[in-house]
C-alpha cells in the first residue's frame, strides 16, 4: 500500500450548516512575509493563547494550591520546569502542523495502522473527558461561591455552557480567540492585583527568587506533589489541538513564509505559556502566603480548619480574603475560576473535534460533541459528590489528573516520532537542539508518571471506593 505524504495542502473548507474543524482551516489570511511592520506577526497571534488556558484550568489550580499550602515556595521550581517543558512540546506540535499540513491526529491516521491509531484516539477521548471533569468542578465551585447553589446542582448546571460554545463558534476562530483573551486577562488580572497592588498578600520576592534557583525535594511528601504537577502539565489533547489551530492561518506555500510562520508561532507559544506559568506561580505563592504553616484561619469571625484532607479548591478563595475580606474575596476568586473553567471548556471541545475528525474522519455538530463530553464528565462528578458530599471536589480533581498523566506518553511520543523522522516533512528537518529538548522532556515526564503511578492508582481506588 502506498503511503501518503504529510507534506500536502489542505482542502478548502466545505460549507456546512454546523461549524466543524474543517471550516477553521485556513480561515484567517496572513499577509505575505514582505508586508510592512508587524502585520504578519500579529496575524499569527492566537493559537498558543487558546492552548495556554489548558495550563490554567481548575486541575492545575488544585495542584498549585496544595503545593503552596503544604510546602510554601519549595515546589515553585517544579512549576517553572513543567512550564518550560510544555513550551518545548507545544513548539514541536505547532511545527508539525505548519510544515506537514496535517495535525497530529491526521498524521497518526495517515501513517499508523488501525490497531494503533484507534487505541490512541480512545485514550485521547478519555483524557478530554477527564480534563472536562476538572472544568466541571471548577465552574461548579465558582457557581456555588457566586450564587450559593448547592455543589451537586451547580455541577449539573455546568451543562448549560454548550450554548456559549455554539454562540462563539458561529462567529469564527478570531472571535473565540478574543473571548478567551478576555477570560485569560481576567484570571491574570485578578492575581496581579493580589500580588502587586494589595498590601495584605504581598509576598517576599527575594525568597521566591531563591526558591526558583535552588530546587529541592528534601521534605517528606514533596516528591509526590511534584509528580502531580509535572504529570499533569502537558494536557495530552493540547498537543493535538495546537497542531490543528496553526492551520487556521493561510500562508503562502514558499519556504520563507513557512519560516516566518514557525518563528511567529514559537514566539506566540513562549509568550502565552509564560503567562500561564505566571498564573500558576501566583496561585502557588498566594496559597503559601495565606495557608502555609497554619492549622486554622480566622477571617470575618469565621474559623477555617486546615489540614492534609482540606478541600483546597473550595477554600482557595481565602487567598484573596486577607486583602479584601472573605465576602469580596469569594466573588473575585469565583469570577477568575469561572473564567478558567469556561475558557478551558471552549478549547477542550475544539480539541475533541480535532481528534475525532483527525483520527476517524467523523464530523459531529459542536453542540452534540459538547453534550457527549460534558455528560462523560458530569456523571462521575454527580456520582461521587452524591455519595461522599461536597468535600470530595479535591479528590475528583486528583482523579482527573491521574487519567491525564496516564495518557500523556501516548500523545508525546507520536509527536516526537513525526518531527524526528524527515520523511514525514521532506525538506524541513527539526533543529537538533529542539529535538533533544523534546525527547528529554518526554522521558522526564514519563519517568515522573511511572514514579507517581502507584500512588495515583491508590488515590483513584480510594476515591472511587468512597474511602
């Protein structure tokens, strides 16, 4: 059987009554690289921003909060390392989409046999549902804080976000990117004000700098938390998504234009994921300032008991409380958390379309795709919360990260395979330094996954067993 070359143009989008991924391909025209000023560069900004929200979702918030509360700034270097590794892998994912004309899922379908690509697709779908579980929980906690709705019913209410997605996709990829930008700025702005403007939670920046350049895992329990941070750093479906989103830009087919596209997307990735790192670092730092070393917290006459079994995502709004009071703090935090959950929901649904269309060539209306994925996330959330009560939110977040960690290698190694072997994109060899960094990153993350798997399986069994 003759193998297909990945280096081929993508067919123009078909007209359809419902938005599909194919309609986003080449939907934004980029000025020629010889255009004046920064016009070509500005046109490329956007895909990495959509990717960055996967690194600021409620699942990341849970691990960052736990790390700061238990170990102060001791694991901040892990957050920085994880972000650096994520930048490397996302640059490689964007490179695959630009030079080959195919996203990662399409490449797997073109070159891997069915016995290999079908399991890869199923694993990715499970990872998307697990990630959506974290978004369900984050949005539900936000609704609970804003409106006092019981958490059980708040989880069910999160199904309504399908209407937001439908509205956005009718207005095209640029509109989605702009809305996500507003949500990301809302998240970042909330934490910027807390760290740099309000005096009540201003940290010791010298101590923060020292923690960043002196990595350690000396304290008991730090290694397992570090595994949780690194194991869930690179959302598996984000590698598929980024390789597809870069194709929303129409460029000339000459080598100079492709080189500009590679450079612009690398810059876009570096800036966007650096912003995600700053948000995650801010969450950890605030948790360290407010929670570390305390067995209880008294604010506005209310006493909050803190310990190893604390549901950190539900008390996280208290990181804002020393500066603005607990009432206003819950509103500020809830808005930021809701923005995090909704922006991740948008990108998660698009990622679902990428893998379904890429692996299986199935095209499903976004609202149908959204309902199926959200149902897969809501069912376990309703089951566990109904069985164990509201205190199980943090446990469910842990469970979602277990599933993501298990799927990571099955996304990283196919990506590295395609960008390493030259026949997949003739004439576009990946720079050796970037390849080395990519393979080292993949093995480091996989190593951390293996180290943490026994404990992760134990946690999953305890959560599902009602322990």
